């Protein structure tokens, strides 16, 4: 029989607590960006099953609004880092998840190598009635007896089994089912959860279950007696020095608390540095997950969402107004940079390069989704025409909306976005001219917008005026690879 509390249990238990708290808080940050939960991927306003926000926007709201207006500013006490920092919250979440999974993997290997799994995996259905009896005992203020020869009582064993072997894998799987590149490459996988919103709701409910488990778990430690339980879980020996165990245990908890205070403060104070530092760990993770994925979405016209949110207000200037009023007759798309054959195209000439259409699902980084049909010219056609030089590594899309005039919040400059050049050739990378069979509406990017069906919405620049092939993006804007990356600290990698 293996030891009840070997050192590897002690260490992985502590690391698990550490990373779970990071995941809880950064998860709240992500939720605050779109504090609504749905079961259907159409996500129309007002049809959410839960809303953690007082703001109510109706589909028929008379005031024009943008999905960023739905974002909430949550306190750093609950969210990491708090205060509308979705980009940084995601960075913390995706950094922590890698280490949480690693901790879990080490734990599971040890569980099976050492035979410890006997304590966690029910051998017989009788564990269920036994667990009910255990719970009955607790309710009568009695402590149930442990299973003979094992460290846990029946309800405890069952709870650990559910948390480790059911909840944790489901939480990882539902997390993956929210990634736009995973959803685009394996549409069937999203359907397992009833779509991205189903996955998002399941992910939220499992988080609640983890939180409830944590509270109950701590309560049980208190009920069973802190000094003795601390000796077991800190020293790996229930008979160990209780004072020492309490000292080390409380010091460990205090260290976690201090660290959370420190990283929250650092993240809010040095947002750019946090974005860069965590980016070193998060961007490669994203690349491994999504680099080779191309979109294989083929929805039917019947799947088109009746309501499609808008994010980003249209260009307010007179120039754009005049263009729009003349049906974009004088619009020209200029394509240049590191290319052999620069272009200056009217919409007519652009169309002549060959059109394609696709019905796909849009994934905004905030969390909402909607399906639409997009028609336009594959970006690959443009690449064929202009022939980028071998030095060209990124494609830059310049937009006509000056965000300083439309969004405020201390942000400024024209919107732009960049993509790695390998995405330009993807079959569903489109310069869209049409939405749902009609010319692109002004609010959705008329006359031309980018569609990248494996990426988050913020990469799909609307109101495109120019395209440039470049070797490096660091001398454009603030150098982070896009307007939202520059000003909202989003990750440049947008496949998860
Ligand atoms: N020019 C421009 N393009 C933009 C934005 C913007 O603010 N300006 N917002 C982006 C974001 S965050 C999203 S989710 C999508 C939203 O597209 P939609 O408004 O057509 O729904 O556009 C993207 N493209
Ligand atoms: Mo977005």
C-alpha cells in the first residue's frame, strides 16, 4: 500500500491551489468583458440565461452601441488584473492553464505509477450509497469513518474522483471548445458542447462547481481539525509536528496572497510589460495550437444569425461619409509594401479577381458569436497579383476609423491590424464585400473588410483602405501588431 500523503501529493496539491486561484481570477476578467451566458451561438441581446451586469442592451436599442460598451469593469479583488483588461486577463489565464495542466499531468502519472489511484477511483458502486451515508453523518454533526485501509471516507473519495477525473478534464475540454481556430478546424468538436456558447456556459458552471468544492474542502479541513489536517497536507504525515505544519501551511497561503497582490499591482501598473512578458509564454502556446489549422466551416444559410453585434463605430469623418453616399464609387484599395507589383483597385477591379462566399461563425474576443454569410475576394488572389517579396512576413490592414473620435477612453489613432503572412493563403481568408447576400453594411465595414475564419474578431479589420506587406510590425503604431494589441494589450496571436 502506498503512503497516504506522499511528498508528491503535498507539492502538486499546493501548485494546484496556486494555479487554480490564478485561473479563477483571470477567468473572471474574461467574463467581465461579456458578462452574459448563452446556450445558443446566435447570442442576441436579451436572450442570455445569465447576466452579471446591470447594463441592458436591446436588439432594438435606438442608440447605436458597440459590443465593447457591454464590457464591465470588475474590481481587482475578484478579477486578474481587473478594470477592463481583457487582453491581460487572457494572458494570465493562458499562462496559468499550461502550468495547471502540467501539474495535473505530473499528479496523474504519479497517481498511477504509485498505485495511489486505488484511493481515488471507486472499485464498486457501493461507494455511492456509502457516500450518502457519510453525508448523512456530517449532517448529524458526526464524522464518518474512513474506508478501511484508505485515507478518505466514502463521500470524500467520491468527491475527489469527480473533481479529478470528470470535472478537470471537462473544464479543459470546454475551454478548448471556445478557441476560434479549434472551432474552425473541427466544427464537430464545438457541437459536443452545443456550440461555443454551450462550452462557455459549461465552463462557467464547472468553475462554480470547482469553487463550491474548494469551499467545502476547506470547511472539511476546519471540521476535521486544522492542526492535524495541516500536518498531513503540509508535511505529508498526519502524525507530524503540528506547529511546524501550521507555520509552513499558513506561510504558504500568505505567500500566495502576497503574490496575487503583487502581480495584480504589476499588471495594472505596467500593462505593456505584462503583455510582453506573458506573451513569451502565451504566443508560442497559441501558435502550436492553431498554426496549422485552416477553417473548415460550412454552415448553411439557415444557420445565419438573425442578429449580428457590431464592434467598433463606423468612421465619423466627412471623407468616409462622402464615399458612402456615392456608393463607394471613388473608393480605391491600395496594396503595396514589399511586393513586386503594387495595386490600386476600384471595387469593380477587385471583384473581377474572382469572388467566393462562405457561411461562418464569428468569434469576438469578448465572447459573443454570430453566424453570417460573407462574399468577397480571397486574399490569396491579391497575393497572386502583387507577388510579395520573400522578406514579407506580415500583412498590414489599414482602416478608415479614427478610434480617438469614436471610442475615446484615452485611446487614439486609426484602427489597423496585422496578420502573419501564412494566414493570407488560407482558403477562408477573405476580403469581404458582401454580408448575407447584400453589400456590406456601413457598421460591418463597408465597402471592404477582412474575414479570417480561424481567428478572433478583432483581427478582421473593417473599413479597409490599404494593405501593406511588411517584414516587421514593430515600427507600425505602437509596435504590438495591431490597434487593439497596442491600446488594449490584446495578444497578437488570436487563434485561442
Ligand atoms: N476598423 C475596425 N475594424 C474592426 C474593429 C474596429 O473597431 N475597427 N473591431 C474589431 C472587432 S473587436 C470585432 S469583434 C469585429 C466586429 O465585426 P462586426 O462589427 O462586423 O461585428 O470587427 C473588428 N474589426
Ligand atoms: Mo471583438
